[in-house]
C-alpha cells in the first residue's frame, strides 16, 4: 500500500511552502501526494499562481502524513472551524503531522502543539507561544511524530527530512541529488542575524499590516482553545 501524503492548499498560500516539499514527495517510491481544499475550484496563491485541489475535506481518504503550508492566507484558517476540525480529525489518524512556515500556527490553533517544539517563519515564530508551543529557530524540527519546517525555502529541507524518516537516508540523498538541491545563495541574508538590522527592518516594515492581522487572528484562536 502506498504512503499517502495530503497537503492543504488555500487562497493566498505561499506556493513555495507547498511546491518545495511537493517536489521532494513526488520523487519518493510508492508515494501518493494529493492537494486538499474545501472545494475542487482552483486556488489562487500569493503572486497569482492557480493551483488545482485533488480532493476536498469531505472526499479526502485516510492519510499517512498531513502537511499544512503557510502564507498570508493561513490567517483566517486559524479561526475557521471547518478547517480546524478537518486538521484535528486527520491528525488523530496519520503517522506524521507536519507543517511548513506559518502553517504551524494553524496546527497551534487546532490545539495540536501544546508542549511541542515547532519551527515557523522567523517573523511569526514567537506567536507559537500563544498556543503553548515552544518556538524553535531550527530549520527543521522533529518532536515525536510532528515535523515542522521554518520559513518558505526550508520546505525543501523539511521534505528531505521526511523522506529520510520514512524511506531512509539513501532515498533522501538520491532525491536531493536528482533535484540538484545544493543551495549557494548570492547573499548571506537568509536570517535576521545575517541580513543585518536595516534589511530586517525593511522586511518587517513591508509585512507590518499582515503581521498585525496575523497576531490578532492568533490571539483570537488562542482564546478559543
């Protein structure tokens, strides 16, 4: 029987949160990967890419792994009973509960992260504390059957970590080589610590309104737990 992975998608998703690990997962042996949303209508990601769901909440089969990506569109999901109920139901049955970037906040809003260490995008990481989680700055975090990736591009590292956990390091290394994942960015600006204060502040200023709305949604969700 194949290893079945379900990845949640939603309007205004950060598509690389999903497509990075999706590329890894689709290279794994005897693995089925499906995209999940409330309907089968196309979902428009941040930046305009349109993505087609494979199944709905109602038609989703039993999974071995569920993954919640992030992006601006996850803000309303933290207070969406239909989504939270679906995530809780799947989390009770799967072998692995996972997230990428701010998707971990949705798991927190579902009450699934109390006492657990979790990664998240650096700008929203501290918000995990509102759900009783332990924010962890690592690029990939494993805590029991919960595996989380940090911000956006960490989704590929996350996907390879999952591959090694399920199928062994040799399979994961083969996939890494196949996709030639050998990052050498032109700038050492991938974390606030290396980017420097002025670059960090510019990033925070650009995301100010979204982050304020996110914090309000987090506090509302935490109050409902």
